[in-house]
C-alpha cells in the first residue's frame, strides 16, 4: 500500500526518530492522494454505465495494486502499467477500435500478444517489490520504536527495613544497682522500644504496653486504701525516696491513708514531681506545697512540680491547694486551671502580680476562697479579675497595693449583685473605714491616726437642708449647690464652693458619690454593724 503523508510522523517513545522523507516526495504523495480520489469517482461512474466482467474487475484490482507503490517512481510506474494494460498488437490499425474495445475485456494472459506484456508487468512488479522501502529511511539507530508492555528501566522495587533501636550504642546501665524508680523507667523504655520494633507478640507484653499508655493517661495505679494496697503503695514510695526510712515513719501514723501520706510528705518537704505524680489518681482533698517548694539555696522548683497538675485526669478530687510563702511566676498558675474541684487557693506572699489574678478566672465556677495577701504588686488593676470570680465567699487582699478607689469599685459590684463575701482589706483602707465609723458616733472627736485623712474628705453626716443623694444635684439651684459645697468645705478646705451651676453640680455629685461608696465599703467590711452605722447616719 502507498504510504501517505497527511501528517508528520512522530514517535513519542523515541526522540531520535527521524523519517528520511524528502519534501518533494511528501508533496507528490499528497497530489497522488487527490488524483486517486478523482480517478475513483470517475471509475465509479464508468462502472455504473458498463457491465464489467469478473475478468475486468480482477485486472483492475491487479493494476490498482501496482498503483499503490511507496517509492518516488510512482507516477512513472502508473503510466507504464497503463501502457502495458492497454497496448495494442503491432498489426492493429486505427480502424480496429471496435476490436480493441473487445480485446480490452480479455485479460492479458489470455491474449495472443499478452505474454510479453505480462512479462513486462511481472518484471515491473518484482522490481517495485524489491525496491520498496518503509517510510523510515534513516539508519537503524534512528528507527521508530515499537510499543512494549515491558519496560525494565522503570521498574521500582520497594523493600521495607525495620528500624532497630537496640543497635544504637549508648552508655551501659547497671540494671541491678539502679534505683527502683530508674528500673521502672528502664522497663518502660524497653517495652516502648520493643513496641516500635514490632517485637511485641505475646499477650503479657501487650498488656504491659496497655498499662503503660493507661499510666500516662490516668497516672500510676494507686489502688484502694486497703491495708494490702496501702502497703504496696508505701513500698513504692520508699523505693523512690531511699535513705529516709519512709516506710517506718509512715507506719507510726495513727491513720494511714492517701491523704495522711501526702500530708506527711508535704509537711516534711518530700513532694517533688515524681512523688506527686503517684497521687494523680488518688482521692486526696488538699495538698500543701510550701515546705516542698521552699529551698534555702534559692532554687525555684515550681516549674517542675506545678505542671504535674496540668496532666490529664489528675487530682480530680483536690479542693484545696496551698502555695504560700514560695516564689512563683504569674504564668505558673495556668498549670492549675484545669483542677475541676478546686475551691480554696492560698497564694499569700508568692510575689505574684495583677496578671496572676487574670489567670485564675478559669476557676470561677469552683473557686470560693482566695487569699492573695502580702503581694505588693497587686493593685487596683486586679479588681476586674477579682469581680469575675462570682462565687467567692472569702477574699483576702491584706497587705496589697489595693487602695480605696479599687475597694469602692469592688464594694459597689458586690452590693449591686447582692453577694455575701467576707473580705480582708489592706490596713490603710481599714483605718480609713474605721475612721468613718468613729466619725459617725463621735462627731468631730476621732482618733489621731484617722484625723488627717478624714478632715480632707467631706461632711459624712450632712443635716437638712443639705442633700445626700447624688442624682438630685442637677435639680438644685445655684444657691443650693453653693450652700452644700460650703458645708463640705468646712471638712475639706480644698473644695471650691464657687463657679458655674454646671461645675458646682458636678463637683457636688462626685463628693456625694464618694460618700455613698465609702458607706458601702464600711457595710461590706463590718457587715450588720456597718449597716446600722449607715442607717444611723
């Protein structure tokens, strides 16, 4: 068949494929395709008019096979074949057209003069078969590649190799001489390494692996408070604290329980992160860390112990935590935010500041007693965080930098929300409030330690027609405002009793508002006694 060149030959699998097809041959091929289509249409019309015999059809097929060659001599071969197919005998004349038409229907091999013609056709066919080439004329190395289902150059072999941690060299460990706690850590590490290497096959090893994961999630198993479990627990603690005869000293306690054990350890300063972790799953109610965190050398172990409280499912029954007289950072208090039942927190003399009070806000659902006294860095800016602790029934801000403005704000919110709270305030504020009470009953006779402060404030017990309600100041005339300010100026010479009506109304309103809040502070501090004093005033 004739190779057509309708589109360039491309081999995507062999970038070196380059068919040697001249441009003239490519154009000649396109022309032959057009001519072939034209001949086929003409021939179809002729065949429709003539009843062609089977012999003619066979001859036509042979000639068309000769036409479909693929070399550059296609046009010459076609003309030669036509001459061979339609040549006349030497003795024929022009008047023998009818005889020629008749002989045209006879195959060449049946004609008398067809032997030579057939030989010529046969020679031509053989020559073309011998001279025929494929559409690739380049050297073999540029031959067109064949599709293959197997491509060994892209075979990828995957081989999984098991990680082995036991082959890594390390320091030798004397397992027999190691402390019991270290032996436990080594055993857990060995189980973990075997688990990573895929060597855990027996049921006991799997159970130990599950126990290790459960210990990380819920803490070491502590057992019940039965004599058998308590004895095993004390034996474990004695192995973790060798040399202090812990087992003998705990046996002398009148009541041996988890609570009594942690009280003994806390009182003697034996609580550290490892010991405290053994009580994660216990039902202890209160923990004291003062002695354990106090170090004469100035070391701060808070960063090591307090994170134990932040581990999951830890100390879910603890309701009281004492951190007094130790130095802790404000951010350390975030470690105790997740204690679900913490109601009492003692933070006296811990060097915390206002930031620490805001870290305590997550405990507002359970915290009822808070002591943050003896922390000078806490001032009026901590009052908003303290107000968010809505369930407080006891608050100690003794020896802090909280002054009367912050205390007035605290008392106002407590009064508006009708809370009941027992509060300890700084000594300076307490003297101020007690001076108010003495002034109410003693008139102008009051102690010397309060006289200077009270004389600078206002008239605590104004008599009619002087007003005591701040809201009515805007309704008074200028003369009435001046009269009220003059009465307060007697107690405080710094008060100005002149100016425009708006200025005097605003000045009087501030004085009366301060008087009202001071009375609320007095009622909050002295309770019913303060309320009776306020009613008497």
